[in-house]
């Protein structure tokens, strides 16, 4: 933490170099000596904060001292950054350089205002340091406590899974019984009530995903509400899930009417998770039709009055705390992984300590999970467990578990505390995109550099550690099993907000008036939606380093925040932004915009050239002009994601480009600029999405042959290139490539056993023609989990003479298969083929016959087969009858 909070200021002091004329003035007026003295002071402050962070600090005076010292570090960083920003401007003013060259006497320094101002700022900071030292001596703040927190053992950390929560089976069955009550046909609301951390969402999810519930309701929708909800957004979310045409409208009445019409067609179940407002049901019920078909609404809430206002048919289901036996089982599942379990049970000395830990949690699942996960990082012996217990003077009071969460936070390794605090920025129950999060952590310098590893890889390790400690929940996983999105429990988010505010690390604005509390914050997150053209934060600290926007739709003007490092429009869409509102932001490292970017070509050039330290440029959801002339001159770029709405109008890096840090390059094209004379220096690229126009085979091979780290390749426009003749094993990424997507092939593709890289997990072939069965070859890819085959449709349907065949042992890992426009009539599936297949989609493939063998695929859960042939429809009905678990 000290390295992040103070290290930035120290680095700036150590590299405090300016124009030679100004440097001479700094020495002449004694300012250079003052700066060096300040640097020495900051080194002591850094050591002091490191000591404080290593020890268990609970005494309020000590905590206040640490906060004051952190503020000093912030002030130093501000003063240096402002001075560096102002110098180039002041030197251009008439007469200033000449005045500095003559160096008037010390008493006349007032003739050089910006130099005088900097000197005064340095003296003011030194005065504040003296004042803090006086307070420390006056109030006898001489110690920072005992070294009571042992170091974590990362080898003992394990993964947490919601499925391990115990004691919910009876509750699940009770709630499901109400949802499936055949004697009551009218629309009814079932409510689960309980305090934060009790497991309401976990119970609702278990009910929602149970087999009986899935097959008895035709439509299933899950909507998360949270404390500050927007009625329009909720209706839009329901409409989107129902695929109604009005999903993007802002007319509440139109949305409600369309939702009603869609829901009237069949029995539905809608879950509204985490409802706070008493009037919620009154507002939403008009969109919920009652057709006397047994439809249900399931609500989770902390408040019984919310449930009582919703419905009186069923009493609120009050979720109790776990009993002692259930609590102990859940705690030990987290604290003692299987590989560390004792053959004869837990030793008596550890069993006694476990009882004490469990007693502190008072049956709250979240408290038990987090505390057990924390204990799993400690040595499995009496001293390791007792050392943690001795630091815990609190006991959960039955209505909250913030204390146990705070303990888990205090025991985080130093470098991970601030990473956790960043979760405070995200709205309650927000699904957080991992790539965004990790790139922001890197831009904020929260991640230490490790040999042979990228910063992003280390950042992913940090995130996985937070997941394993149960401080972060996985929402979704990517095709390769890595975390794709995550979220934090609202209790954990409350802790992050509290801790972030204590050290002015980050302030969350949930409504416009919250800006008034941002005068000292280093980072600001706007969590409210506004389509009013209001000024952005007249009260905010002009020296903020990060600004994150969630749903903010007003005209975006960041011109006053000259020291911004991170600017992210994470969610929401601003209709347009003007480049003049982004001028003068030279410190930006991370920039993500979701809007139409307006400006002249000259302005685009000035805008890009001004961002000398830019690492992430994410304009995927924006609309912008061609940035080719300037963007590839930014050598610090790590991730370049251009607009997917601009028809790939930015050309890929030319041969002369030197982008040795670039890892992500998406939505660009190769047109006039060809790599024939040699590829650009982008050897570190892992993710590449390009369109090649009128390329030859030789040019494509030249482009790819140096990309040894490539993991994800999406390439389009390869008309004229025979993909089957590319010798993939000659590429250095042959063993590493996990995902390959090729579109607009427009050529006949003949596949052989060694045609494609062997370790592909995700393969999409779009727009090709096949003259032989592609599945008989592709089934030998042992790691393949996702396969899309989209065949280019012909004007006249011509039936192929071959059949599709999946042999026993084929597609061992395949989980999702989609086939479009396949003109054959027979598909043979042998027993033992595709044992892991969960989702099958077949569209526009008539006259292909539905194979009866689908009924024997043990893992199949979701079957979509679009057909106009009656015998196929009969076969699908027969399969569903034999397999009622199919969706």
C-alpha cells in the first residue's frame, strides 16, 4: 500500500527534471534543496506507512496519523504534477524565459508567479509535516502496535464455490413448493427475507436453477434491483430478456405494455433480487400480467415490510441463520480443504478453536465463508489458528457481518488491499468485466512487476486470490475457463467504500449532490444515470487521478481534470463527446469511451499525440474517425481496441511501428499498408482481431509469423486464401493458440487431421464451403469446447452427397456446438461421442434429419433445432418427452 500511496510521489521527486533554464532558477532560489529535503521526508513517511500496514492498527490516533501522512504524499504528488504541467505553458509567455535567464534577486521571485507558487506549495507541505510531528509528540503516538499478523501462505489458498453452502436444501424445497403450487393459479409473489450475508441470493439461485422450476415455467428472468434502482432500466432489462422490440425505448408505458404482451403468452417466473424500496411492487406490478396460469414473482429483500407490501397470499419466507452443526460444517469446508483434512478428524486443539471461530459468526453464511477462507491461508496448526483468533475482539451481532469481512481485508497482502478497494467504484450488484478491471489496476500501478510475467498475468493472480478468499464472486467464465466477469457481495462493497473513503483513495457518487464530498478524493466513481446537461463535479478535486462513469449520459467534459490517469465510461452511452473536452490530459494511461467522438482530423491528431503515456485505448463501443496516422506512434500502448461500429476504418500498425508493449489489437484492418516488407514490431500481442483486404497467402503468413504469444486470433476478409493450405505448425504460436475465428472465407475448405492448431478450445469457421464432412476431422481436437460452423448459403439449395459423423470418443470436451446452413440429410452420432455436450443449436439445415441418438447425450441441457419438416418436429417432441430436463 505504501508503495502505491507514496511511491508515486517519491518517483516524481527522484525524476524531478525540467527545462535547463528553470532548473537553474530552482537551484538559485533554493527550491531544489527544498525539494530534496521533501524527498527525504517522504522516504520516512513511506517506511512509517509500511510499518503501519504490516501491524494490526486499531487505535484511532494511530489511524489518524497514517491518514494525515497519506494526505501529505498526495499533496507532494499534486504539486510536482501541476508544476510539470504548467512549466511548458509559462515558458511560452512573452519575456518569461528572458526573465529567468537574468535571475532577479531572491526578493524579486514574485516576478515569476508560477515559480513563486511552487515554492510556496513546497513550504506549505513542509509546514504540514512539522505540524503532524508536533501532534504525534504531543499526543504520544509513538508505537504502531505489535506484529501480530503472520504472512499468508499462497500455496494453501483454494477455490470457493457457492455450491458448498450447506443447510439450504430444505429452504430450497419449501420456496419451490410455493412457486409450483398448482392449487393457486393467480399471479403470486413469493418473498425471501433475511439480513445481509444470510444467503438470500444463494437460496434464490438454487430455487431458480432447480430442475422442477425450470421445466414448469416457460419464461425465466433474473433481474438484480439493489438499493438505488432505476425503474426504466429494470423494464429495459426485462424487455431485453424477452427479446421485445421496445428494449431500447425510454417510454415507460410502452415498455410495460410490451412486457405484458410478451409475458401473457406463457407461464413465467421472474426473480427480483435485492429489493430495498417498499413501493417496488406497486411500481412494477402493472407490467406483470395475471393470466391465471400459475405465474410467479420471487423477491429477495432484507426488509419484511417490502415483502408485505408485495403480496399477502404467501407469508414472507424468513431465512434463518445456520444452526451450530451447519455452521461448523460450512466453516470447516472453507478452512480445511480436502488435501489437508486429517484421517481421524480435526485434532481436539483445532476443534476447540474452530468452535470459537464459528461462535463469532452467529450462523451467518457469508461470515463463515469469508472467515473460513481466510483461515485456509494460515498454517494448519494451533499457533496459526490461535494467532488469528487473538486478533479478533468482535462478534457478529446477527444482523451484520462487516467485522469478519474487515478482518479478512486486514489480512490481505499489502499489494492486494488497494486492488480490493477498487471494487468500491462499481455499482451494487454490477457484473464487472475482468479485462477492464485488470487494465485499470495496471494503469493505476497497483500491480508489481514480476520477472517473465506480464502485469496483466500478475493482476489475474491477484484477482484469483481475492476469489479464493471469498471476497469476490465469479459471475461468468471465459471459453478457456478463466474468469470473465465477477461481482462483490453488497456487504463487501460497503466495506470497500468505507476503507477507500478513510484514506481518500476513492469516493462514490450515487447522486449529483455527492460531488460535494469529493474535494479530497483521488478517484471518483459516478454511479448514477443522468441525461441532464449538468456540469461534471464543480465540487470535485481538480487533481483527481481517476474518473469512472457508470451510466452517466451528460455531456462529458474532463478539461478541468489535468492530472487524470484513468478515464473510463464503463457502462452507459453518451450520445456524443467533443475532442476539445479532452485536451490537456497528458497523464492518461487508461481511456475508455462509449460515445460518438466528434472532431476534425487535426484535432484527432493533437488528441492522440498529447497522451504520451497511454496504455489502454478502448473505443470498441464508440464511433470515431481513422486514427491510423497517430495511434501507432504511442509506444506505451498495451491494449488498442478500436470501434466495432466504424467498419474497421483504422488501419493496423504499419511495418515501421514499434509497439513492443502491445498485447491486444482489435478491430483494425490491413488495406493499403501491407506487411510485405516485414511485419510491424508487435511480437507481444496475445489477442488479435483484424480484417485483411485482398491479401495473399504470403502476406498473411508474413504478418503472423512473429507472434509467438498469440492466444486469440480473429481474422476476416480472407477471400482468396485457402485456409486448409496454411501450415499452422510453422507458426510460433502453434502450441499456444486457444481460439481461432475465421469469417468471410468465401472459399472451399478441405480439412485434414493436421490442418489446425491442436490445442484449440474455441473454433469458429464462418462463410466457408465444405465438400467433405468437417466434423469427422474436427472431432479429433481433444481440447475443443466451443465449435461454430456457419456455411455460406447458396442461392439454390444443393444437397451434399456426404453425411455427418461423430464417432465414439470424438469431441471429448465439446460443450457447445452450433451448425448453420449444412445441406446434408444424415447425421450419425455413435454412443460415446460428445459426452460433455451441453448446448446444441442447428439452424437452417433442412433436410438434415434429427438423429434419435441425441437422447443419449448425457450432458445435453439445451437443444435448439429450427426445422420446417414435420418428421423432424415429431422427433424433437419425442426426444423432449424422453429427456424432460432439456430446455
